[in-house]
C-alpha cells in the first residue's frame, strides 16, 4: 500500500488583549472517532496484468485524540486499523483456493484475499504566546503483511497582518521496507501439471535486488484573507522517491512471448518494472467565498507533474448549505484527469526487450468523476454525553466514484467529535 504524502494541518487562534492571561490553544481534550467503508469493482486488475476483477472492499476505523499539555502545546495521537478483502490480491496465488476453474475474473478463496493495515501517527504542536508562530513535529508507523513504513517530519507556520496572512513550510520523510511477494508461478520450485501452451513455461524472471523505498516531501503554503467574504490559499509540494517503486506481485504479459495457462488463468511473463526514482511536483490552490449565513462556496484546483510522464488536473467544488443552526448539508463534486505514464502498456502490448513496463491502470490515461453528499450535526454546547465526553459533531458522507476505464466505487464515511469537561 502506498502511503499518500501531504501538507501538515495548522489552525489559528486569537489572543485576549489582557497580557496577564493567554487563552489556551486547546481548552479541553477532544476525540475524533472515524469510520469509512470503501467498495470498488472493475475489470483491469494490475495483479493479473491489466485484465481481471478489481473487486475490493476496505473498512477503516481510527481514533484521533488531541490533548492540551499546557496553554501553548497540544499532543495529538492518531491510531487506526484498515481491513480489506481484495479479489485481485487474492489472485497473487489463484491456485490456493477451491475454485473449480481458475480465472482472473474470479477471486481465489485462499488467504491472500485479505490483509490488515495498522498505523499510529503521534504529533506535537507548540504555539508562541502571541499565537503568531506554530511549530509542529510528527512520527508515523504502519505495517501490513508485506510492507512496513516509518516516517517523521516537522513544520513551521507564521501568521502576519493581524492573522490575515499565513505562511507555512513543512518536510516529511518516509522509510519503507517491502517483504516482496511474487506471483505464485514466479516463485522458486513452482510446478503444476495443468499448464498448457506451446512449449515449456520458463519465464525469464529475476527477483528485485532491493526491497526498500525512501520518500522525501517538502511543502510550502500561503493563505490570505482577501476580503470579508473571501479567503484563498496556494500550495506546492516537492516529492522525491527512491528505491523499489514497482509492486512485486503485479503481473505483466508480453506481446512477443508464448502464452501459458492454467485453466483460464494466464501465467505471468514478468512483474511490473518501473524506474527506481520518481520526482513529483503538485501545485494548487483553494478559494472559499462566504455568500451568506446559509451558503459557502469552497473550490479547489491542483496541477500535478512527474518525471514518469504523468500530468493531471484535479478540480472540486463543495457547497455547504446550512439548513438549521445544527444541520449542514455538503453537496460536492470532484473531477480528475490524467495522462498515461511513459511505461504503461495494456495487456500484451509491452515487449520483453523493454526496460520498464507496467499494466497498472492507475498509471494509464483516464478521467474520473466523484459525486458526494454529506450531512453534519453540530452542537457547540455538547449536551449529549458519553461517559465524561460531550458530543460536538456528527459527520456522515457518501461519495460515488466513476472512472473512464470502467472502475467504479462507493465511499461512506462517518466521523464524530467528542470534547472533554
């Protein structure tokens, strides 16, 4: 699983004019309880060389605890679990189940069909007495069956112009380690007397000689209150990755070699081979406009470029509609478009003489639309209580995602915020 990279979040606080008392950055402890459910389907699975089921479900739960350490410092601990069942991942070894006919469009019933990811992300934030400077630092650890990641980073934010202007800078490092899992037919000692094809199946496969990956991200942000009703921000990330950037269990089929099968399942010619370095440059911005007490417009745009040949555009619009004092609706729309990587080839379009190749449709050319609707309940007085914590907000959202290559998905998220005494 790839670890997505982004900006560190910061908030702005006010200071009372009485210099003998400084308002606390966070008055009391808060807990966010988050849950999401994701379900997708498609017919271009990278595990089976760009053709096969992409059926997948993922359930993620996390707790975020924010604790004031003193008037100026806040400790945040984010822990979570993500459990998924993947039809395509099950076909890393399509022979370990009880299927009567082995096919890339059917999931194996073996153990490889599921996995569990666990992570913890503690961070510490310190604000100056005048609340115009904010320092932060964080750590990150995650693990799953074939992957381990550790990360660390820090950031600094400065507010100017009576807190109408904000400049932020941050950096993060991730050091990852694969436990490379290859398709079953490419492992040492593989034999199956059901193989059919012209000749003898003997792929020219070499395991990767390194299983580590390092990622470095540097981020800049600028935010400005433009008018009483308008606020804008721009950001830029510079990301460099090195090491094993290929996914070891994603098959590739060549157009200049013989095809071999077990039932309807084609055996791999090789696995995905990608360069061992990648440079990414996303640049974007946000513009929010307060129409009135009931309507706010939140817009977003991002341009992305990398040295693998991908350029992309992302644009989204969210329109919070305040129905009552406590309920707000959130209709949203997001558009995404990208070009194909230089190394993307559909099934059997790559040749065995090429240096780099992949049939992962996440690196292909496609457009995507995402439609969503959310509802939020907010009680600033937190009258409803669970143990010693008061319920502050409930946020429920539903999104439908459609991609031009046939992949579609549903995402449901539920978030609650509780505050202490």
